[in-house]
C-alpha cells in the first residue's frame, strides 16, 4: 500500500513538474525498483507482498510498451509522406520552380512538414473546379486562390445581388449586378496574380462532362438538390473526386465523394431527392452569415489536404457542424453496391436469392 502511495505521489509530482512521458515512466520505474526490497520485508510483516509488487511492475511495463507501440504506429501511418518518398528535410526544400515572390507568399506553407516545397508545387500544378460562387464558393475561391492552386475554374450563372453580401464575402458592394463567376475571378486574380482563374458565367449542364474531366478535384458549393446530383453524376462518370458541402440555417456538413477509390457518392447517401419543403434553399430557410465561412473554409482546407496528400481526408466520413451549439460530429458513410450512380452494374442488378 505504501509503495502504491509512493508511485501515485511520483506520478503526480512528474505531472506537476511537466516531465516528459519517458521521464515520468523512468521516475515510476526507479520508485518501483526501490520498493522491491522494502516490499519483500513488508511481505514478511504481512503488508504488501513481493508477488503483488512484481505483478504491478509487469502491468506498468505492459502499459508502457502498449503506449509506445501505439505512438510508433501513429508516427508511421500519420501524415502521408509525399509519394516520391522524400525525407522531411527534402520535403522542406524550396523547389526551383517557385519565384522569390512566391516563396515569400507561400512561406507559411513551405515550413509545414505536410506541405513544404513539393506540396506547394502540387498545389501549383493542380486544376480545381468550383461549382457555385455563392456562400460556400466565396471562402472556397478566396482560400484556394490564396493557397496558390495553379488553375481554378469557377462556374456560376448568377449575378451578384444585395442579399448575397451578408455572407458571400468575395464580392464588394459595387459589384452588384455583375456575373458572379466574373466578379469572383477578378477578385481572386487581384488576391493572387500567380494563379490562372477561368470564369464560366453560366449554369452547369449535363453536357459538362469534359469540363469536369479536365480538373483534378471539384468543389460543390451549390444549394439545390438537382445541381448537386448533376455535379455528383458528372464527377462519378469522370472519376473525379468531389468535395461537397451543404449549409442551412445554423448547420453545415462536408464530405469527400470519391467512389473511384472506394468511397460513397452523393447518391449512395441520398438516392432520392428530398421531399418538397424538407430541404429548402437558403433563400427560404435562412442562413447565418458566418456559417458558409466555416464550412467553405473547411472545404478549402480539405482540398489542400487532398491535393498535397496531407493528413486524413473525408472519404467515407461526413463532418457535421452545428453552429448553434458549437458542436462537430463525424459520421461514417459507406458506398452502396446498388447505388444507381456509382454502383457496379453487377451489384446493381437484381439479387439472386
Ligand atoms: Zn453512389
């Protein structure tokens, strides 16, 4: 009992003095060792037995080894290293392809272990399509442009109106009446002159398969089910991953639809359009101004992760954010074999019984 108290005391002291994990285990080990002869004595006196003390020691060792093993595994499967297999030092090296102003501009990316020089070059070589320059499109376009995505296409058939300006922060008041795609492209180019921005001032149609296929990644920030289904169908057909976000009132969600790599598509989750009135657009249901900022920024962040290979993406996971209560949940989502859009024809057929 006395030994146990000493062990707890040692652990608390290590914690108070902020000792590292290894140092804490070392201190506990020394206390344990020091009590071996004492506990032997106590055993004869009828107190702690040596046997119990040894069992405690082995349990401690097992916990230590388990923890160390977990840390080793995390360290090896954590952030995905660049595919070319460079070491961290090489990953940080500044690639010769970046000009001095670009090195200065992207300095905070270049020092990140998960992005570095090679990651920044991947962003520069990437072609990203943003569907919808609205509430979600605004932060998406701004952050993708600022991050140095080399080629951004933005497609939107709408014009800037006064009621957009409460949340669509890419536009200025004096741009009311302009085509959203053109106004957004002008402001992105003004933010970052090193990238190419291509505005497409019309709505997406069923014939836009080649437009989708010409990009590495599509971000969908539109808010009606028909357009979202259309973007999903075209992306599945072209095998282009789709980062989709949705917002209403105080709640938003983000995920990556990538059936070509085993993830689900929009239709796996929502095979049928929602009943009329169940999923009203922002114009009817309302949306709090900063919410598209949260969800759109999250989409831009996931795009940067996807293109550079950093961290763990949202394939097979739906991130749900409740702005009213400040809560975030992660929901696992799965590809459906009988999905009418991405399911394989064999699996989609009638099941033999
Ligand atoms: Zn599907």
